[in-house]
């Protein structure tokens, strides 16, 4: 069973929800897809860490073979190549690794070389396997890292929590592809509602079943709850806006391990598992 | 000698465009014939790499001199492979800048910026 935890904006509580769900699920896998700033490991403090690098393929030119025909320059929609005075220039940072220039080159002057853009760290924290994707600073896209993370967990039988990057762009789409269910975390503000609506469009487009966790709930009127009721969206849990929870979290501790908050996350886990089982019944 | 200048509009009274890579046009002036032409910058609406493509277009026009308010690192890298010299434009129209260059009143552009990519730029 794979759960993707996502939200339209950063700082809403994706990591709080996914870390704590993985912790209460016990025999589980936590995958940090927020490759620009993975921070789930701060809570799990995994050990026995294994590191693998992630590389993309970019073209390299053999100037002796290049005919200066410019087929590659004209083909590249990202303008990663320029042909100047019979010299072919390749801009590594602009290249999207599509490989088209290499396929089109009539004289085999272009070949692939590896460019390392980040790494994946895998470790163990009690019964949780912790996998973090890390994009090197300055790199344009973390998508190749997400693809490797998804490959690594494709045959995973244990419950898997995918901590997505914020927003609703391509990198989030890659992260939710294999998910059986999407948990949308939202905070009850006007901005939070706006961002929830964006991720809602995304999960509907991908035809994924979903439910909402409202984080930072206060006793006053709740914009997200009203929206969910009006649109018949399942509210899985309401996490209170409490300084105790904030303090545990900012100490880098897992709230679900405390007596006060264990119940909250255990109930959330039961709720999402029930939702997925219900989905399986209604879709089979 | 050919001089290239990024232009907002296809008239000599137009301001020099604030952007090199995404300028709608380039004015290409030939000092021997004292004639010039506006060419379209096909890179202006590129999703990415506009600087590289615009530099390719300017290099292909056989310009020897580029007068621009600013220029990105990638475009500068392309120009490095050519003999083209880059001068910094002053406030004013294309013709003002052309005359300023011909009167030797412009200085070389020394600083090249990293890409703006939709964030900032002023």
C-alpha cells in the first residue's frame, strides 16, 4: 500500500504527516521525495546508511567528427546547444537529457556522458526503512532522482509513505504516480485553501483516490473543513494547532511516539487504510 | 563592420531592449554601407535557453559588435567562441547608442549575470 502525502504549499505539514504515519505503521518505508530540502531524516535519524549517486545523461561532442550541420541545434527545444564557427557548444545546465541530439547526429559526433545531480540515501530507523532523495544545489530538476526513488520502491510490499515536494508541478506528478492513495495536507487559511484547490486538480487529473488532513486547526471557523463539506471531500484527520506538537516537532522528535499524539496518528493511519480498502472494493 | 543592438520595436527611435535573450528584435547595422535591418529574435519566446539561442542568432548575423544593457553568462559563453565584442548601452534610443559607439563613448560590458529565469531581473 502506497500513500503519497502532498500539499500545494510548503510548510503545511507533509513531513509531519508522512513521518508520523510511517512511525505508527511500524514495518514501513518512508520515502522523502522533497529532494530540494529533504528533512524527514532529521526525525528518523536513520543508521546503516547506504548512498547511491544519481546521474543524468548529457551529450558530449567529438569535434573531429562534427560536420557542423546544426541538426542538433535546430532540434533542441531547450536551446542547450549552439554552433559557433564550426564549434559545437553544449550547455549542461540547460540540457533536459532527452537524447534527441544524439539520435539525430549523422556523424556520431555526439555521445552520452554521465552528470551526477544528486544522491539517494537509504537507512534504517527502528522498523522504518528511510529513503531520502537529495538534489545537488544548483541543479535544475530533481525529477531523475524521483524516478530512481520510484524504481527503488516499485516492488515494495510494506506500507510506503511518499513525502512529496510542495506544489503541483511535474516533480509532484512523478512522486504520486505509483500511489494507491493521496493524502492532501492543508492549513485553514485563504492561501491554504487556494493551494489545496490546485493539488485537488492534480489528483483528480491522475484519477487518484484522496482525502484531506487539516493541519493547524483552531476552534474558530475552518475554511478547509467548510470547503470539504461543500465538495463532499473526505476529511481524514484534524491536527490541532498546539504548541506541544510544535515543540516536539521542532526538537526533531516524532510526535506519534509521545503519549499525547500517538492516538491522533494511529487513528489517521486506520482512516487511510480503511479508505484504500474501500477504494479497492468499489473499483474491483 | 556589423553592429547588433537588441530592440523593443522595429524603429531606430525605439529604446534598446532591457533584455538581450528575450528582445523581440535585433537591429543589425553595417558601418560600411551605413545601412541597417531589423531581424526577429526567434529566441524571444523560448521556454528556456533564450540567451543561448539569441547569441546564436546574433553570431549567425556576423555581427562584430553587440551593444546591450546586459548579457547573461550562457550568451557570453557563446560569444567567447567568436570575435564579437560586447559594449554596454546607455539610456536612449537605438540610434543614440549607435552614434555613441561610433563616437567611442561606450565602454565594454564587463559583468555577465547568471540567468534570471523568471525571478527578478531589475
